C-alpha cells in the first residue's frame, strides 16, 4: 500500500530521525529506521570478528540472526530499539566502532539486498515512514511521498555535537565533522544504492528551519497527497 508510505532520505545530521519519529507518532505510522539495520549487521561483524568486507561470511551471519526493529519506538529522545537474537543492542549500535565501520558494510551488495528485502517485509501492510539513504530510490520508489532532507555541513555538525555530547562518546567537534564528511563521501559515491535525491522527491533544506516547521511542511504535503 504505497499510498500510506513516506520515505525520508538524506545525509547524516539532516534531521531524518527526529522528523520521522514525530511524523510516525502524529500520523500513526510505523517507524522504520533503516540505518539502524545496517548498524546492527555491522555490530554482528565486529562481535563475531568477521571482516567487514567479507560479504559471504557476513551475509551468512546475518541470515542466521534474528534482527528485530521496534517500529513503535518513536520517542525523539531515544533511538529505535533494536534486538539481535533477542538481545537489546540499541546502545551498542550507536558506538564509535560501529559508526566507523558501518559505511564499509553498507557498500556490500548482498547485505543491501538482504536488508532491503527485510525492509519491504516490514512495510508490506503500508502505514509506514522509512528513513535512510535509499528508501525512496530503492526500498519504496512508489511511496506516496518521498522527501530528501538536507542541511549545510556546519548545521549538521552542530546537531550531531548536541546529540552525542550527553552520550559522552566523543565530543570533539572536529572528529564529528570529519566523520560526517567521510560518511557523506562514502554513502554518496558507493556503487550500490548511493545516497541520491530519489526521482520525484521533494527536497527540503532544513538548515534554517525548526523541527516543528519541517514536520508541519511534510505533514501538509502528505495529507494533500492522500486527498488526491
Ligand atoms: O542513518 P544512520 O547514520 O544510522 O546510518 C548509518 C549508515 O548506514 C550510513 O552511513 C549509511 C548506511 N545506510 C545505508 O547505506 N542505507 C540506508 N538506507 C540507511 C543507512
């Protein structure tokens, strides 16, 4: 039921998660954080000492692991709850090690195909909002509304600094800036499903907008599409 699906893609720090969770709550949609799934597979690789570029071993490991995503976790102060074989790994997948390796894992064709199939299963009944890098271009190209969120680099770094500070993981602005630049480069230039503006997507630059303004703008666009 693509008419009840919204996709939000964009680079790190563009506001995708915050906005998607607000909209999921206010429009009563399932929230699918696809980045959390790539992070979970990356954690699997690290935990099992599988080389992040060893596609076959990693795919086998992923296929033999139960990956659960709580599509109802829409608290904007918390990350979506993720479980691997029943174990809660929500915090672990946000760690520094996973953050640095996730772009390598998400380049792998087999892993992408496996996770995209899972994402399609999660949304088969419609009524969902997905966020990531390829949700409007690959996972659900015929979604009712496709949004591409962006913001200038300084603003995206500022948001990430605020986000990680209280988690005391790494608070150095330069480190965060370099990580964002590196992830942007890898995500946008990879061969398989690079971060692009999906066809027919509406681009919203959130640099100068409040969270409420962005959420209201998307809500209006969605309700208008539903009426058509
Ligand atoms: O949104 P995030 O920062 O949690 O995503 C982590 C990484 O996962 C991101 O750098 C690229 C990858 N990713 C992807 O390749 N495709 C998606 N649909 C979502 C995330």
